């Protein structure tokens, strides 16, 4: 799939590790944002400071930034601003604040291949 060698290789460093945007989240972003906008979203995710994840699962945090945006770059930008203030509010606002968040991600993005 071409996405693996595109802007979809957004990364967030955490604890001296590099975490890629998951393939399923990258596919969702590409499918749900307009063509030029999806590349911008993926680049913005790649530029996030490590503290943004708050020690949480990176896919969960990144998904909370995009899932409820309905493909709106402005809504995504607002989520970025919220993430800079408090990742907990981001998770709640993105519908991933409860303990069932892994099931929600699987329902929206498809099963994770771990």
C-alpha cells in the first residue's frame, strides 16, 4: 500500500522510541479528510511534541484528535490546541476517555493487527 511511504508515516517520539501512526489510523485519515488536507493532518501529527501523548497509548491520543472531526481541518486544529492544554480533555472530547476505548477504535478503524 502506498501510504506506508507517504506523509502517513507520522511519528511521535516517546521515551526515546518512535511510534508510527498506525496503518489503520492512517487509512482512516486518508479516507475521511480531503486529499490535500489528509497530508497536512499527517504532517501535523508528525510534528507533535512527545509530551502530547501524556504517557498514554499513542494511537488512542492521535485517534482522539481526528475521529470526531468529520474530516474538518478546523476541527482537527482545535483538537491540536486542546491536546497542548490537556490530553485528558482531548480523550473525553474525542470519545476515547472511557475504558472501552480499544473496542471503539476497533469498531471505527477495524481490528488492530498486533
